[in-house]
């Protein structure tokens, strides 16, 4: 069981290029908004970046769960 959990975590954090690309896009969006916005905008951008990265992580966890469920169901057949 622990081997499967470890393999899933490694696949999610290291081998998943979509998560890394999404985090870079979120950082770029935050940087553009910080350059264009005023003081009020800059105070909120840290929370916006955190929210974007959390959405990316949860979306990747959901997708990894679907893939794992498909593998388990196909292995039982």
C-alpha cells in the first residue's frame, strides 16, 4: 500500500509537467497583475496566487484519482 501511495505522490509532484506549467502560468498571471495594479491589488495577489496553486493541486489530485481508479478497475478484469 505504501509503495503505491509513494509512486502516486512521486508521479504527481515530480513527473507531472502539467502541475509545473500551471504553477508557472499562475505565477506569470500574478506578476502581470502586480505590475499593472495599484497598492490594493498587490495586497491581494499573494492570496490569489495561493488560490490558483491550490486549485491546480486539487485538480491534479482528482485526475490522478481517476487514473488510479481506472487502473484498479482494469486490473480486476
